[in-house]
C-alpha cells in the first residue's frame, strides 16, 4: 500500500558493493514534514541509503518509494522535488558563488531570470551576499557548506536531504545552519539529516533512526530513545579507585561502565550516588542528564569502526 | 580487472533516453569556455597559422601539388578533419575525466533531474562543438592565406561536427574506464596519433602499402578526411554516404558504450 504522507517508504532495502553488504534489508518510513535523523557510526550505511533514495545508486534488493513514486524508475521527477547537500561538497569550481546557483538551477530546467531573485535571497539566507562574485576555490570550508545549502534550495524543494551538513564547521557556522534548518522546518519542508553530532540530532530531529552495520537498531523520538535505552542520569567520575567502583555497583538501579580512567555511572537515583561520591577525596565528578550520545554508545558499542 | 569483460560487469544496457537536461550540460561547458574564450581562441587560430605557414608553404615548395591540390590546400583540408578529431578527443578525455573524477561535477548533476544519459550526450555534443570551433578556426586561417575558398566551404561545418561526435564517443568510453589521467596515454599513442599520421592528413593514403591501405580504410579519420577534403576544395566526395555512415556509426556506438560505462562508473 502506498502512503502519500510518507516521503520515504522502504522495505527490505538492500545494497551490496561487489558482494560486501552495506545496507542489509532495512525498513524505513520517513513521514512528511519535520526533521528526520539518520545516525550511525562510520560505514553504517547512511550515505548509501540516501544515495538509493536519490536514485544515485542501484538497489540490490527490496522496494523503495520516494514521495509516493517507485525508485529508481521515477528518479528524475523525484530529484526535481528534493534538495541535496552531499557529504562532500561538489560545488562547480569553474564558476563563482552566484553562477553556481544559476548553473545548478539550469539542471532543474530553471532559467536565470526565473531564479535571479531567489538566488540573491538564498545567498542572503546563508550570509554569503558579499561573496557572490568569489570563485569556489577561494571559499573556506564553512562558506562552501553554506553555499551547498543555498544551492540545495534553488529548486524550492519539498524535501531536503543533508548528509553531515555541519561536519568540520566552527560553532558560529553550526549555529547559523541550525537556525536556518529550523526555519525551513517551520516552512513545512521535510528535512532528512545525517550527523555524527548527537546534540545536533537531539536539537533538530523529531524522529531518528540509528543504523549500524547496515541495519536499523533503534528508532523513535530522541527523548523516547533516551528514556527507553538509558537511565535518566549519568555521573562521570575521574580517578575513581576500584573500591569506589564496587561501592557504586552496590547501589541499586545503576549501571557502571569504565572507559580508560573514566567511570560512567548510569542511574535513576543520582542523589544516592552523589552522596556517596561527595566525601571521597582526589576524584572529580560531573553529574548530568543522560543524552542521545549515551544511547548511541550503548547501542553501537565503543569499538572503532573501519 | 582479470576478466576481459570486467568493464561491463553488472552494466546496465538499457537504451539511452536523453532528455532536455542534455542541453543544460552542454550549456554549462559553453559558459566555462566563454569565460576563457580569449586564450582558447588564440590557441585555435595560432596553431594552424603556424602549421600552414611553416609546413604548407615551407614543405609545399618541395612537394608541389598533391591530388591536384596545392600542398597547402591539401594540408589545410586534412588538418580540418584531424583538428576536430584531436579537439573532441582531448575534451572527451581530460576535461570529461576532470569533471567526472576530481571535480565531482557529475555527482552534483545527479542530485538534479539531469541523469547519466543526459550527461553523456551533453558532453558529446560539447566535445563536437569544440571540434567545430577549432576546425572552423583553421578554415578561416586557410581562407585568409588564400589556400581555400568558395561558398562550398560552409558544407564543411556539419562534417566537422559529425567528425567531432565520432571521436567524442570513444574518448568518453576511455575516460569512463580510466583510473587516472595516465591511462589516456595508451589511447592517444595507440589510436589517435597513428590515425593522425596514417589516415591521409599529411599525404594520400594511396602512398601506403596495400595491406595498410585496407586497414586504414576502416579507421574513422580516413573517412573524415575523405569527406572533408573534397568539400573544402570545391568537389563532391566520392562515396559520401559511406563516409557519413561510418562516422555516424562510430558516433552512435561510442555514445551507447559510453552511456553504459559511465552509468556503471557513476551509478554503482
Ligand atoms: N562506492 C562504493 N564502493 C564500495 N564500497 C562502498 C561504496 N560506497 C560505500 N561503500 C561501503 O559501504 C559501507 C557503507 O558506507 P556509507 O558511506 O553508506 O557509510 P556512512 O554511514 O555514510 O558512513 P560515514 O559516517 O563515514 O559517512 C562502507 O563499508 C563503505 O566502505
Ligand atoms: Mg556518509
């Protein structure tokens, strides 16, 4: 059954590259409007999934509908309604900032006169108005990213796909991008975002999916995921002796995890733990609410990927 | 890479269906060219001027007439064909590879309604356009030097374009299977340069030994020369349909193969 309120509807979606599985039969339903986050460690299959959604990559198995249309058969009409910020910038180095927008608009069949006004507005939106005539090679990483975002909006898309839009950017640029993305969400656009910054996902996303090794391992609203998968509080202790670890473990409703010199105590009753830690000399501790990163690390483990 | 059909493993052989996006691809390249038009045209006009002055007049004094043409007219009309070949080939190799691999220009296009079929056709039309520009520059130089003349020269223009298309397809095929720029040396040294030397640009193919003549008659540049030289010198090409058919065949086969291979490279 096709559902017009779904931007993406995938069932049993698979992709393998020369026999090596990258996406292993995922079922994905992305609702219209709001921000949908796709999280996962390096190599989890996020970019590959998004490339299939855009018809940039063939399916090895499963079924995929985007905006109600079958993929990859309908890729041209689907892409006409989507804006894309790719993981790696592919701005056209042979053109200036403003020309990049015009040339890109032409790929959508939009003429320069039709988008002249819009292009100026988009440059203003990402605060690049004073760089309109600059060549791409002279832009900083943050400027390129902002231009990529402006470019992705040139066709006034219903859906925006952003693959790690803020990786490697300074806090100022990240905050600007977050503000703009919230604005776009309010305009009713659907955002689909991947990120390695959990606080970014927590701030922006209404729903998230966590992928690992090509599979979906958790799905839900960030708050719900934190509630389901983690105790409400975390106490991080530096320099705790083994004896202290034993005493923390003895408290009920807690979970102790040691990573190098740091002890993570996940608990529902932080008060007891704080009472226990307060008098201990030579340690430092930090008490904070559980966040999405705790859930992410719990579900995907602490081992390095790749 | 062990299997001879490695390049086609898992290929998508669906019939190409280019759409209006083709023109946007062509236009992108045109806009870039227009920015650097000055140096580009200087090269287009300067090089043949040197060739025709140096070889045409210089060598021509020793050679005299060839096939009823002054050597400079013979050489100019041969260069008209080889220039479309060389220009379309180099655009289809270096420029296309640059856009495909280091610049990722096509990846950007593939997030829009432009798809592989449009990219390949747009690039082929652009390669042929550049071939047309360079051959037309030679034509103007030759006319300026008094080597060629007459209204019939206008009939050469479609022949230049067809020659460009004929060589654009194979160049795109080579680009699409190359791992780096170095790979082009094989194609240029083994295919393009031999054609330049042996297919009748500098001397009539009749000068070659019989076995070589029959081999050379299969090569596209021979047909481009046989089509363009008479048109440039006021005659009617013998076997005109044969030449057009051979050139069109290379263009179409090259297009189809390039689409299949570029699909495989870009849409994994
Ligand atoms: N073109 C390709 N050829 C071969 N393998 C590929 C290709 N693209 C991706 N892969 C493999 O597929 C797996 C998933 O990669 P993908 O890029 O989708 O991960 P990701 O979740 O986007 O990771 P990251 O967070 O690092 O961007 C990886 O193991 C990767 O090596
Ligand atoms: Mg990725």
